[in-house]
């Protein structure tokens, strides 16, 4: 599992530039099948056998996000959950987005 998952998300104070394409590509290589969309956010969709399992995953990811102080946009319905991550204060990607993605991947890999 990625060393990113062992790091802590850092609060963004704003006023810093989003990660460059090169920085994003380097960090993306450490994740499990996430996508960088428009050099603005990370996205991944997880599939589940039913609504209850998807909801349970959302609640557990919510707890991880709250612990990290870094909150994703989450969409879900019967059978799937989609996570979108970006740093709102800079309207783009920061290392914390990749750290939270790695923590989500670590959680799913240890609970499936």
C-alpha cells in the first residue's frame, strides 16, 4: 500500500498554488485506479452489491474524512459510491487529496 496512506492531511490555508500536472502524475502513480479530472480533482467509483453496503462504506469514509479534517464530495446510490476529492480553498489538487485517496484505498483493501 502507498506510503501516502500513512501521512496525515494538512489543512490548507489558501494562497498556495494547486499541484502541477507533473506533481499530480507522480502522486497518482501511488494510488489504485484513481483518475485526475481536468487537472482539478480526483475521482473514483466503487461498486457494491447493494444499497446498504454502499451506505456503510459512505459512513466509514465519512469517519476517515472527519478524522483527517479533509472532506470529499460523495455521491452514492444502489450499488455504487463515487468519491471526488479536491482542496476547496485552492480550487484544485493538493497533496492532502492524494493522502485521503490512499487512506480510502487502504480501508477498502483491508475490508473486502
